[in-house]
């Protein structure tokens, strides 16, 4: 009996020693937490800039065409001259229309006298209402015809629609012209517009009233312009936004090529480029929460050679892994070895 008890005790002791040995082996096999370096997400000064191409347009520009066909009997388009609004620039022969106008005025005079006599007779019942109505209708028809002829005569005259500078004259006096004939151009060059496009990624940099810098080809001088209008629709093909600015001061010829420079200073979360993990659908960063690695989708904005702006996905105060990411696994244990200072953007 004693022999049996001893054997059982030895077996129990052996099992206890074996379990303890296995536990030690498992403890040895458990991987230690990954050592990482982090930065604390904070608000940093972001000074971003963008250069795009632009085209210069006149504030107002029009091609001068006659509205009717005929021979030019008057032409006042000196090459490159400045003209005021309403100045008579050209006139097409309207002799036939003037003759028709005189004819209609004569008939109107007679019809008006007839209408007056019948009105007086109608008061004393000397004529019936139908005869008077016919006479009145004749007066109204002739007045309408005169208005039509005057409108046709107005079409034979070309006047400056606004004050500006004439271009080069394209025809000579006495030439036969049609509505397709270009007589010349008129432009307002004292104030010019600059049209340019900006990728939708930089939409935050363009607002009405913002200043932009303009540089002409072959010049290092910077001119200032003010954004006055932004196309509300983004181009679905190029994903660009069309913007228009007005030159504040200086002289640039319409049609010129310019470089538009946009600057913006704001607060943003900046991380080193190597902190971004590219993904098929989005970009990710590793954020440390309770000593666990959390892979977080982020949106990026401005970037330079070394830094990237995070516009969404992280909060101020988050610990973002910037070193040791190759060994980190989702929800894996991590240990912060070093907290790097918030990077400065240059």
C-alpha cells in the first residue's frame, strides 16, 4: 500500500515538473513587443505653394462685324487708336432704307390727317365706326413699319460698345462687307484678366479675394492679381478647377503666357513621408493606442520631398509610428522606444 502511494506521488511530481517546464518554454517562445519610434500629431505651420500656367485676357474684347451686307461708306478705325464708348466706327450704305423711311413718313402724314378728319366726323355721327377703325389701323401699321426701317438703319452703323483700344483695320473704305466680314477688333487693355486651372487637390488654396503672384515669360518681376471668380464645376476629365483673377497693377499684353503662383500659410498635421503606408484603395498610418498598433486610413494634402500633410484620419495628440513599421502587425504589441519632435515644414 505504501509502495503504491509512493508511485502515485512520483507520477504527480513528474507531471507538475513537466507542466512547469512547458510553461517556461511557451513564455520563452512569446514574441516581445516591437520597438517603434513615434511622433505626436500636432498642429504645424504649413507653407504650401503651387505654380500653374495662365493666359492673359482683355477685360473686354469684341470683334467688329457689320450686321447687314452692303458697301462701306464710312470707316473710322485707326490702327491701335483709343476710342470712347459710342464712337461711330463704320457705316454701311443705307440710301435705299432712307428712301423707304421718307416714303413711309409721307404716307403716315396723310394717314394721320385722314384719321383726324374721321375722328371729328365720328363725334357727330358723320361716319361709321368701321371706317374710323380702318383709318386708325392704317396709322398704326405705318408707325410700326417706320420702326422696322429705323431698326434696319441702326444695323448699318457700327459704334464702339465700350471704351478701348482698336486693333488693326482689316478692310478699306468702299469695300463690300457681309456679317461674316471682320472689320477690326476692340479691346479694353487697361485692366486684364488671368485665367488658369488648379488641380482639385489644391481647392483649399483658391478663394475669392485671395492674392496670387503673376510672372511673365522671360521676366523675374512678380505682379499681384486678385481672384475674382471660380468656376463652380470641376472638369470631370482633367479634375481641374478654372479660376479667374484680375491684375491689380502693371501691364501685360492680352494673349500672353504667364506663370501663376499661389501661396498659402495654414496649420496642419505633417508627418514624414516614410510614415505613410500606400494601400490599393487608400493611404494608411500606424497609430499607437494602448500599446497596440492600429492601422488607420488617412487623407493626404500638401506634400514636399520629405513631409506629407494629413488632412483627415488622425487627431491632435495621436502617436504616429515613423520607425519600425515593417515589423508591426495590425493590433500587435508595440513599445515606444523614442518620441521624436514634431517636424518642421520648410
